[in-house]
C-alpha cells in the first residue's frame, strides 16, 4: 500500500485502527481533545496518544448532557463515547482551554465509565513572568498522574526519546507544508489535511515512516502544469475536520498554502528546544507556540501571526473556518478581521459545523470570494 492509501484507510475507520493497534501492541490508548495536550508524556508512559476529532454521525445522545449551543466538536466527541464507539480508550486527557472542553471533562468523568481521567490545568495567560514555571509544574503533575494511573515510571530518557520523535514529526510536517507552499500543484490540500489528521491518530513511528516516504515521492515529482496559478490562501480557525473544504477551494481556483488551525500549523510549528531538562523544554514550547484564542499570548499576538503568515507565504487572502458556537474563535474574529483590513488582506468568514452544511452554500461563497480576489 502506498503511504497515502494507508493514511486514507486509517482515517476512514479510526476506531477499527485504534482497536487493531491496541491488540497488536498490547498497549494502552489515551484520548485527548486539544493540541495543548503534552503528548510526549503519554508516549513516554508507553501509551498511544489519540486525538478525538468529533463525529460524522447525527448527534442526539450528547444532547442529554450538552446544550445544542456547544460546538459540534465537543458534542460529537461525547456522542461517540456515549454510543460505545470508544471502547479502545484507557483514559482521557482534558487540557484546561475553552469552557466547552472543561464542561466535556466534567460530563465525561460522570458518564463515561472507563479508564483514568486527567485535567491538565495549563496557565491561560502565557505572557506573565511565572507562566513558564507554572507550565512546567503542571507538566510535572501530569507526569505523576500518568505514572500513578498507568502504573509506570516515566524516565527522563523515555521522555527525551518521545520529544525526539514528536520533533521529527513536526519537522517533517513543516517540510510537507513548505513543499506545498512552494508549488501547490504538487500535493493536494485534501492530502495535506489527511496527513495532519493522521499525525494525531496513527502510531507515531509508523506515521513518520509513511510521511518520509510520501515526502521523498512528492519532492521528486513535477507539478502538473496549471492553466492559471491558483489564488494562494491561508485557512484560520480551530479544528478542521472537513477535507471537502480543501477540494471546494481547489475547484474554485484557490490553494491553501498554509494554515492557522489546531489540526494544522498550530500543532506542529515551534519544535521543543534542544538540551536540558525535558519538562522545562516542553514548557518552553507550550508557552511559545502559536497561540489559540483559548489562551492569552498578548493583545495582538494572533493578528500579528496571521499577518506575518500572509506576507511570508505570499498569500492573497484568508478564509476563517469558524465552528458554529465556538466562542473563543468567534470573540477573536472581529479584531483579527480589523487587523487584516488595515493591511488590505481580504478575508472570508465561513461558519461550519460537523457534519458540514449543504455543500452548495459553501461552494458559492468560496467562488464569490475567489472571484473578488
Ligand atoms: S482551538 Fe485551542 S482550545 Fe480549541 S482545540 Fe484547538 S488548541 Fe484546543
Ligand atoms: S476551542 Fe472552539 S471548537 Fe475548540 S472545543 Fe472549544 S469551543 Fe469547540
């Protein structure tokens, strides 16, 4: 099977993949819901970290616990758990980020009767003098919680190995993005999206081997000649669980050349720095990485990041993918839009939810935006 076929098959039924992996390795699987999860500690504990990304089925069981005005990501995760589709999990980790994730944690603790449960209460303000030390203390506590719950010892050596592995994955993902940004015809946006999602689901060593194989093939390939160069765009938002959006953008004559998503750039940009105590190094990265709106990294931090991405990647505009009822991203949008307007960067706001709204509506809006460009 070629790398993309294996990745696509995994994503088509991530539950079966997780069950098979567990059986094959006789290992444990720890679910998580947010890219602030310190997955190196889970790996160093000998467990498999698996990111949960909502559901594609209709949501009704979760409605008994969460109001319908919570985002479809947390409602979808709860729906899958209540439907018994997550029997492969040995535990769950909930970083302290948005209100919806915190409420999901409470509901999970009371209603999903398996495995251990960890709340990782990371600092919200990342700009204070004590944020980094606080972050390191929270990571140490999580290390202790994992050791107790899984009856293992997490050695510094195992943690360094896990950091090397996740850093290698981050570097390979960055190369993938750079390859596409240099020539979008070479790799489809949907493939990029699938690869990033797989990086959070598959066995990490297997994933890295597949990605290296894919990169070797893709970098040796000539891009098909395009009649007209596509409009270069950046996607911004929380979680994108919908590869169709990339296809719609490509059909309308655009190409996503970078993103500011937590199923994308925010998850792999900024490696863990080299040298020293592994916990301190992880804390350094979590404080410095591209911030999401559930954290505070300075008054203009996110806008500065978006504007610099536009310039660096030579993009023509930004599409905001706002998950319906996602307050943190909705609250940030007006100031981001104003900052982009000041820089004459056109942007489009698209409200989406899982499953996606009727395709026709989104297509028309994307086409109109690209025509305007
Ligand atoms: S947008 Fe922020 S809080 Fe939400 S899942 Fe992503 S990293 Fe976590
Ligand atoms: S940050 Fe937004 S999309 Fe992510 S879990 Fe929270 S409310 Fe949902």
